[in-house]
C-alpha cells in the first residue's frame, strides 16, 4: 500500500505547489487582490513627491537670493528680522508656537 501511495507523491507535491503559488498570486503582498492598495499608495506618494519638489524649488530660489553674487536686500532684511526678533513699529507681528 505504501508503494502504491509513493507513486502519487510527485503529483500531490506538484498540485500543492500550483495551489500555493496560485494562492500567493491572488492574496500575497504583490498579488492581484492588493492592487488597489498599491495604487492608492502610489498616488499618495506621487502627490507627496510633487509637494516636496515644489518646496525644494522654493527653497532653492530663496537660497539663490541669499548668495554673495546676487544678494536680495528684502530677503536679507526679512531673515535678519526673523532671526533677531526685531520688527518695525509699523509692522504687524503674529507669533506662532514654532
């Protein structure tokens, strides 16, 4: 009887592997059923990347205006007042908790 079952062992093993890989293809981390969550994550990360690129571009422009060869007096004055805590008597100052 054991010899008879031994002949079905490769077929059973192959069937198990097919079932296992098919199940993983549907429900695994990169399976077909998790496609929506991956797409949502991709959209969120793409939006975050666009926001960070815009922020970086704005910071690069501000840094370019503070370089020695092209110094912006207005930006320099703004940064000096911010760092030193000075304000003109005609300015409205709104303090934040930051």
